[in-house]
C-alpha cells in the first residue's frame, strides 16, 4: 500500500523502529520533515527506537544525530550495529568470538575509532600480524572494494575471520552513492572468507530492540527504513510491519508506480513492504 503521510497509519502502532541514514538524514543534514515526524510521534506518546547499521557506538551516534539536527528528546533510544559488534567482541560467550584471538586489523575510517579504540584487543598495522579483521567502512567516500582486494586476498590466504560492523552495501551521502563495510565483507565471503555480521537484516540486533520494547506486541510495531535488503527484510523476517521510504538508496523509484516497487522487492528480496512512502513525513 502506498501512503503519503505517516499520520494515515499512526494510530495502528504503539512503537516505531526507525532507520537513520536515508530516513532521517543523508549523512550531511537531517531531513526537516522527518524530524518533525519524530516530534509528532512523541506528542502521540509513541515509543521511538532508532536502529541503525552505523558502525559507531551508541554515544557517538547520538552525538552525530545532534550535529545533524535530530534532537535527543525526539526519540527514546538508539542502538547501532557498531554497538552490537562492540558488545560481541567484548563479552560474547559464542565460541566463534572466543577463538578470534587478540590482534585485529581494522578496515575503516578514523571516525569509527569509538568502536575499535575501546576494544580490549590490540589493533595491528598489517594483515600479517592479525588474528582477525574488523571492517567498519572505507577510508574515503571515493574508494571502492577494488582498493581492498590485495588486503582481502592476503587475509584469505591466512584464513582470517572477519567481523563486519555494518552490513549495508551502499548509502547515499548527500547525493552520491558510496559503498559501506558490507560490500567489503561480501567480497571477502565471495572468495571464501568467514564473516560474522552485526546489524540489519540479521535477527540478533532486533532481539535487543524487541526486548526493550516489551510488553508492546510485534503487531503494534512498525519498522521504517530506506533499504529493502536490510531494514525491510530484517523486520519482515520477524513478522513486523514495514514502511519503505524512497528518500534513500531506492530513490530511483520516487516517480514509479507502487507496482514497480512491489515487483522489484518480490523479485530481488522475496518480500513486500507493508507500506511505501516517498519520504518520512507525518
């Protein structure tokens, strides 16, 4: 079903799981109407949980949201793939994490230092020294996977496992499409590498959110995102209603009929969003 305003369905839900990049902002500034939508939902006493595939820790993500123009009092909580990754590396009893080793090689920008710097493990400067790899993103908006092929192939020869703190393949930064950590991890898997992901659409990150939203039932929760592959599929797999907004990576469908978006979603992701809207607007 295609809608134009969130107000059309707001009474059907008590809680909202809302993505950040592509929904609330474009990496450079917040979308004013999306921020106003948060304010309206708070006025209606709705629970707002921001869930992002950001490779930052929660405190760093909150600080960045404030810089972009999203006030702290406009949402209840935020959780990120970066925080989820950090917690697993620090505290997980999963044997996969227990045998990773202490030394990691980091692929990602310095801005994600809140994740890597806080770990009780040692960051090393070469793949040859590492026990595993941590990928949080690229070292610049202009680079792509080809910049990392040599490193990844060396890592594969050494059978290094990889932890990916952001499963997204691409994101819209301003008006440009740039790659994310997920694209690097996908290449590594393609050459036989062992990868563990944190973030949407993987169910682990949703368990954290759903536990915090109790006692609200899943049929009273709406997940809002701009990515069919991550935001919409992840919620769909857990029987949570979804709203796909076309202000992010699927903006090519802005002027297309509903049927075109639905058919694309079914063909490539085997899912259908509950609702579709041009952008987040109350």
